[in-house]
């Protein structure tokens, strides 16, 4: 397995984990009181948008050639860090 393939698998696994966490947050939001629900839904919408952006970046990586993927790595790492921090932040607020 190449470094690129290994990196792709790592990113996909992390993206899947965050997707599951966002789904859990959505379930908590569904059970929240109405006044809090709106705030939760807004945060979930932002997370889903960030998740979509990260998924798009992963698709770009998969389409990139073996030499070009290194150029995309910094932008992808930034997107992953942003999404990871946002998921953690939202999870702490939903408790």
C-alpha cells in the first residue's frame, strides 16, 4: 500500500467516525427542549457543511496523481483539524 493510499484510508476512517459522532449529536438534539433544539440544529448544520467540505477534499486527494497529492496534504490537514475541533466543541456543548 502506498503512502497516499494509507493516508486516504486514515482520513476516511476519521471522517466516518466524525459522521457517527455528528449523528449522535443529532439524536441528542432531537430529544432536546425546543428552545435548545434550534441552537443544536444550527451547530449540526455547520458540522455537516464542514463534513461535506472534508469529503470533497478527500475526493480531490483520491483523484490526484501520486506526485500531486503531497501538494493537497496541507489543505486537507487544515480541513480535518477544523472539523475535528468543531465536532469536539459541539460534543462538549451538547452534554
